[in-house]
């Protein structure tokens, strides 16, 4: 099967009651049953940090950040580690909590229709898109990284 530039390869991640569509190229790894280290003084959407390949990676509950429902940081969690795009050397990666294993999705570029029915998008969301008969949220990854970096600057990180 040849590469089709009219297709966007993405990863669908369940967050709260919604699904996020992440660009495939930003996903570094998917982990299961990760030990989460809490961060003192963190906002409720910053679930803590995880140790990953020598990095302390901030772990975000996107559902809480965007008010899409509650996500429990359970021991049987799934975590999607993402490459940060903002060239912040202190935070080259961040991670999202998800309830289920992410699904690969190939989306035809012209089928990625913005759903204009929604006036106020959740926090951290660039737009809602329709994938066939289902919808997904496209996160604003750069804004999300800035928000995480700001929050990380105010928490006390265990040494």
C-alpha cells in the first residue's frame, strides 16, 4: 500500500467522554500500568510525572483540563508519551492519561471536517472534527505545552 499524502495518520485516544485525534508523528510511546509520582501543589489536571527513559515526564489528565469528565489515575492506566513541539529543552516530552489503548486511524485529509456546531470548544482544543459518523477533538498541542510548562514552574518537584 503506497503512501498517500491525502491521508493523515493519527492516533485516537479516549479522554473522559471524548476522543482526541493526535498526529501519529507526535506519539513517542504508549505505556501501560505506569507508576505516577504526584507533584505537590499541581493543578488537578496535572496528574503527576512519570519516569521515562531517564526523563521526568509531566502526566496530564486532558479530560480534567478540558472539563470532559473525570479520569482516575489507576494502576491499570494507559499513558501516551508525546514529543513536545515547542522546543522547550526542559520538557521535550509530556504524557496524556487515557482509559483505553489508543487506536490508529488513517483519516482522509478532505474528510477532516471541522464541526462548526460548537461555539465554545473545551480548553486545550483547537477544533472538533467529524470522522465519518463520530467526532474527535484536535488538541492545540502548542497551547497545551505552554500550559503544562507554566504549571510545572509552580510545583515542587521531588528531587
